[in-house]
């Protein structure tokens, strides 16, 4: 399973989002897609997630989701989770 979280990196709820994915779907691939200036700090903050940069023409939430889909490898199912939501069992 692939879970994509588009973010600007400033959501006060992002920690809860990431922790909920790790609790509910520990075997999922979680991809955080963010602007270039946020990648390093988010990668350090969330070492168990894949952090990728927004791609040139793929801006905004749906552009970030598409970037996450391209970066997430092989998967049977995917969803996206906003950076102010939680995934619960």
C-alpha cells in the first residue's frame, strides 16, 4: 500500500499524520511530497518516510499526489492523506 501526503511542511498536525500512518499501516510506503526548501528538514524529522520534492510542472495538491505516485514504487493500493488528517484503523 502506498500513502501520499502532500504538504508545504508547515502544518502543525503533520507529526500526528505521520505517526498515524506508522501506527495503522506499518507496512505501507509513506511518501511525503513537499517544496524543495522543506525536503531536508522533513527527511530528518521523518526518517521512516520517503520525502520527495515537488516536480516542476506538478504543483499543488494533485500535482504532489501524482509526484508521490511516480516516486512510490510498486503498489496494489494507494491513498492520499492530507497533512492535517490522521489514518485510523
